[in-house]
C-alpha cells in the first residue's frame, strides 16, 4: 500500500514509453562497449577506461530496467537483454534480478541482502566489493524459483565461456574486458547501493541526486527514492517524477546522494526527526491494515 503522503503525486502518465525511448533503452550501452573494445585494440587505454565506465553504468541502467520490466520491450526480449548483459558485464543479471526485487519488497530490512550493504562504513563497502558481488548472485541462485535457477545457471555457463576464451586465446581486447568487468563488479556495492542508501532508515530508505551533470553521467540512476516509491516509472521519466515529488512531498527527497553538490532547497525544510516519527506511525498503520 502506497504511503498516504504520496497520494497527490501523479505518476501513471509516466509509465508509457515512446518508440524512440524504447530504442534508446535497448541500445544505450552498445556504443560505449564497442568504443571500449576498439580503444583497447588500438592501445588507447585511457579512452578505453572512460568508455568502459560509461558502458558499465549504462548497462546497470538497462539491467535495472529489465528487472522492473520498464525497458519498453516484452518478456522474451527482456530475457534476451539480460543474457546479453550477463555476458558483457560478467555477472548473472538473472540472479541479481531476484535479489534486487527482494530489496524492493523489504528495503533495508532483515532479508535485504542488497540494501543492507549500505549499513557498512564506506571503506568496508569499497574493500568488500568482491564479497558483495558474490553474495547477491549467490542469494539469487539459491533463493530463486526453479526457472530462475536455470536461467542463472545459463548465465554462469556463458560467463565462464567468455572468461575461458579470454585466457585461452590471450586476446588483448578480451583480457582487458574481463579484467575491467571484474573490477567494475567489485565497485557496484559502493556506487549502486551504499551511495544511495547509506544513512537512511526503513521509512525514507533511499537518497536522490539533483545535480544535472551527475544525473547525465549516471543515466538517471541516482533518482533513487523516486524509483523506490514508484518502481513502475521507467528511468527515462524519473527527472519529471522528481520534480513532482519535490513539489508534493519534499520530505522524501531531502537526502542527497552527493550532499556537497546539492542545490539550495527551493522547498520548505522539513524537520526529519519529527517527520520520521510521523512517517513511522503511518507506515505501522499501513502494515497493520
């Protein structure tokens, strides 16, 4: 049941995607992937790393949209996209889908394997990134349905084949890609979980970013409280939703992902201690009902 303070926020009109938006969503990461491979082939390592950063960030958005069925395509195309992303990102997106949807069912709760990473100090969240990557995929494998376990097993076979091919052939581009993807996966816990959930509670359980350049560079992934409150809204339309949420219920959006870049608040400052108690009371009543 949606929180009463959100009743005045209009969002249903944001669910639909145009054809151009769907095409954008499907091909978002591909140019960066090809550029990273070409740059590595040429030995232009700095350009390769920059392109890889944008590929992985764009791929995270695509996978995230697939988890919530907001990419703009059907079931079969969604599954095929997840296989493509598993192969290129070298992580089982089908396993992470299960873990991530559980994160939405119980954000920062006891069963939230993904979100509870945000409770760690920042340095532990960074240094333990490899453990996080393994943990969320293992949870998805061992707790998912039989169908999902089969999909995860297929992911793992494909990923193993890519890694084996890289080290058997010792091809420069493949070796580069495998190594940087392993590194990228170890950083997901910090950048995609800790940064957007740290310091939050079980009421206002996520942060949101308002700096336009940061949101451009991260493909709108940091509009995170908006996404949690309205997960059916595609990432394309989260900036519009953010403006509506700021105007109608600003108490949800006052925790910035990057606080020192936060703009001057145009809306009345809310006493979060008093508001949190009020929200907690309302949340308890909702759960009881």
